């Protein structure tokens, strides 16, 4: 059994191009939309003292079977999302790899957002300004993949967080080291954006000049007014995963000329923004339906107020394909720890 630590995973993922990750998501999203070769039971949730622990089993033909276990902090829980993916051996039925998925979860989610951004902006896009909400692993992965893919144009990244804490400062320091040609700013998300004030004015100015907006927060109220977002902006919303959570106003959802989702059925149940906006299944397009069909994309400037939105609640099949990619790469490069005696078929009998 192969065991991959967080450091192992980070080193392996760094060698995979953003476009390869996005195209991997294209394959799995298309299979989901076509209901071809995938088995994705709804995730189970178990409440512990300080977390909601989610169990997400999935199977994808030719990629295999895996189950991800991720703990989402509740009151008293620690920051971050501890996660592990168990990759199954299709022949023996045993576990062939244990993969630390704390950051891998963020990377597969960001890869899906990158794919949606590519579809929304088109192949010749040159976005200049990225605005994000949150400072955790999800946002770090989104920023990293978007900056790597749009390295020729993105030159400014503004990070909004509910507090200017050590985690936010550490994120900015790391990004500045890795992307020296990009200007990074970190601001506190205003509590009240309805009134007049420097914080609200800065937020309005930043959003009004942005090309891409990403949000990955557990917010239960909109992070900013819809009016702050200029036409033709693309948004990736990956934070909310229950009907009670929402990151944007209903009016912003209604402005979408193209409203993309990872899964129509999952988002109709779990995406708080869409539930609150009364979005119907026929109002959204699954990303898997749009892959390779640029001619069916609605014009981004079909209305003067239109924007594009991608809403993701996360799918277990994403974990299957990215875990396989990482495990295969680890075996090729000899990375990780092999536990050869984990499932000994000929155990030694211990005499009493």
C-alpha cells in the first residue's frame, strides 16, 4: 500500500500543468453529464464534536474507485479541511493507496474552476485583475492555477478575507515569492457594504475593475452587492454546499447570461445561492455539456449587464481521477512510502 503525505502530493501536483488538470476535469465532467461510466452515490455526513465528517465514494471507469473522507470544521473546529482519499485496488478489493487530500481537494476544485473560466472567457482571453474572497487552501489553489494559466496577462490579485489574520498574511507572502511579476493586495471584507465608507468604496472599485472573481467561504450572506460587479465578469463560486449558505446575492445569479454547474442535480439540492434564487434545472448548464461545444456558448455580450458564473459543490468523481493521476505519477517517480506488510495474507500465528 502506497502512502502519500501532504508534502508528497504538493510536490507531485507542482509538476502537472494547469491545462492538464483542467482537461482532466473536462473528461470527468463530461462523463457525469453523459452518465457514462460513473457511479457517484450521494455523500454521507457524520457529525462529530467539532466537525462534520463527509464520506464521498465514487467510481469512474478506467480510473478506478476511491472514497474521500473530509472533515469540515464546525464551532470549535480547527482551521482547514483534513481529508484523506483511499484508492482501491480493483482486483483485490483492498486499499492500494492512502493519499493526503487536504490540498488535493482544493486543487481538483480549482481545476474545475479553471476549466469553467476557460469556457466562459474563451481561448483568446487576457484577464488582468483577479479578486478572491477567502484565504484558505481553496483560494490558494485557485489563485495559483489561474496565475499559472494566465501568466501572460494576470498582473494584479486582490485577496479579501473576513480578518487580516496570520493565515491571510502567510498566503500573500507565499504568493509574492512565487509570482514576482504580480501585485498582491490583502484587504478585510467589509461588514457593511450598503453605506458609504473607505472599505466599501475599495471593494466596489476592486470588483468594478476585476475580470475574474473567485469565492471560497462558508458565508451565509452575500459577500458584496451585485451592483459592484461589472458586466462580462466571470465568477467561480465554490464555498457554499448547503441550502443555508450563500456567497452572492440572488440578483447576481439572475444576471448570469451563462450559469454553469458541476452537477445539475447536486447543485439544485445543495447550492444555497441557486436555491434562494429559485433557479430551475433548465436554467443551468453542466460544464460537461459545454466541453468541446464552443458553438453552443451564448455570446458573453448578449446583454449589457450579463456575467458568467460557475457554481460548484464538488463531486466525488473528481477525487477519483485526480487521485489516480497523483498515485500513478508517484509510482513513476518513486515518491511516497510503501507499506508492504499492511495486508499480510499469511500472518504468523501467535501462541498463547
